[in-house]
C-alpha cells in the first residue's frame, strides 16, 4: 500500500475475469455493512454506489504479465533516468530552504524527500487520473487481497465524508494511491502532515505538506539520521563466500561481515557495530544494505525501488 508496508503487485493471478452485474451488486451489498461499521454514513455510501460500476481497464491491468524480467540496472536507469534527476536538481534548488528545514526537523536527508517525490509523481506533474473510489471498489470486487482493498476503500470514503477532498479531485494511480506522495488512503491518515498549519493535510497541492508527509513517513518507519552511508554501499565478496548469506533475512554487524572477508568496494568508513544485510539484486551489484534501505522497502517492498531511490537522491545532491 502506499504508504503502508505492502506492495501493490501488478501480477494478479487472475486469468479470466469479466464484469457480472449480479456479482457486482452482491459485493456492494456485502461491503455496505463493512463501510457502516467503519463509520461511513448511508447518505455518503448510497449515492456513490448507486450508479458505480467496476472499471474494465482495471480488469485488464490486473491480468497483465511482464514479458521479460527487468534487471536491477534496467529498472534503476529507466525510473531514475537523467531527465528525472535533472528535474530533481532544479526542484531541490527551488525549494532548498523549506526542504532543509523539514529535513532537519524530521531527521531525514532532504535529498531523499525529493527523490521519493520525483519517483512517485514526477514532482507533482503526474498523480494519476483514475477515480480512487472506483479503483478501490473494483479491486475489492475482483477479490485479490480483498480485505486490504476494502479497508482502503473505507478510509477513502471517510476522506470524502470528512471533506478532506472532493470526489471530482480524488484521482490517483490505478491501485488507489493518490497525491504527489502517492499515499494510499490509510497512509494519508497515518502519515500526512499539515505542515503549514492551514488545517488541511494537503498532499495534492501544498509543497510544505507534501515534503513533511514524506519525511514523516520515513521517520515513523524508523529512518536513521546522521548515518553514512545512509542506505547502501557496494561490497566485494571473498571467493569462498556462502551465498546462502545473501538475504534480507540474514543480518550481521559490519564487523562480523568483515570477519567473513567482505570488503567495501570504495574506501569508506562505516560504524563497525552497524547492522547490515548483503543482497544481490537480479542483474545488479552486490550491496550491503542498512536500516534505511528497509525503511524504503516499507514504502515500496522492492529492492529495485529502494536502490533506485538511493541512486536518484545521490545524483540529485551529488
């Protein structure tokens, strides 16, 4: 979820799915008591669902399978392309004072705030055009991770009920994330911040709220400040290294890794008591990853994504 620690997979295992009016109305009837229990009023629920139908484009997207598996570097270089990085440098300079202030208050390097902003919504230029309510309703109806999407749908309806955003403006990506932060509805409640104090947690238009919400998400999920390297570093393995240790599930101190013959690819100093794991993303480098890498994976559970955020942040701030 965006942003809870769950990834919205594009690879649903649904081979045949077609809209069935009776099945859809049956799901709406079964969901209404869930929404009512979540505090949604009938005068909000009924008008929305009276004429709502599932999105056929979501059904198509849910059935797509990738033709080829992307390598780590192909993913990183496509998502973190030079154009996105140059824009990041521009927007960092334009908002430097605010970003540095927020970064200091939340203990988060502002370069990572900008990198996440850029990767999620192209610095606010593309937030998605799917109706969030219809998206979440369709995905709930389709049944894959129904409990998760129904929970998000209740949160989304609550946002409408509480006047957080108008229905016509409640647009996002096809899996229900919205705003320049691309937060799922529950993440808006858990992490969004009214930084400018105007009474609104505006992740759609207000840069101060957008930057602070990203920083707050990272802090609340355990971001470690004043660490170098912040996220990862490339390493060289000895010839007799046990490849079973290359796993997110295996954690040792830097000192322990050094005792096993692991060496940094660059001449850097790292706290020997710092805990780390070593992984080899498909088609990528061998990297030692630290707690902040795991925090980025709580945003999007993908080692490719976490590595790309780090790459973009480093390039933006040189």
